């Protein structure tokens, strides 16, 4: 199976899609709250998003290099480079989105604090 290095025990492709949908919903919801109700967006959430975004970006780089490391095994069981690159880009995009949401949240909170 070409998804072996991504799937944990008990995970299926449907579970991965479900996790992606939940993550996309969280990002979209955060952007919506930032735009419509910036006073309800708490400062610790912004710092949390920045922290999680940095961790996801670092993890993407580590997983990318780990997946491309030479491994011992029969010919034909090599890594699927398209899948590795897709996962890398999705993790980088998600981490970058979270970092941007966090920075915008901190900026908006500072603006609201200075207005008062």
C-alpha cells in the first residue's frame, strides 16, 4: 500500500480526509471570527496559532527529509515522491496559514487595544 508511511494503525484514507476537513474548518472559522468579530478573538489563541504553525512547518521539513532518506528493502517498494511532495506542501500551507492567522490576530488585538 502506498500510504503506509502516512497511515497509523487503524487509520484509513477516509480518516485522513476527515482530519483534513476538520483542519480546514478550524482555519476558515478563525478567519471568519477575525473578520466579523475581532473583539471576540482572544490573544492567547493568536499565540497558540503561531506556535502550532511553526511546529507544523518544522514537522513538514523533518517528515520530508525522513521520507526521502534511503531505506533498505526490495526494489519497487520505494517512496512515492508525488505523495510525499503533496503532503509536504499541504503541511507547509497549513502551517503558514496558521502563522498568518496568528500574526493578523495579534495585530488586530493591538489595534483594538490602542483604540480604547
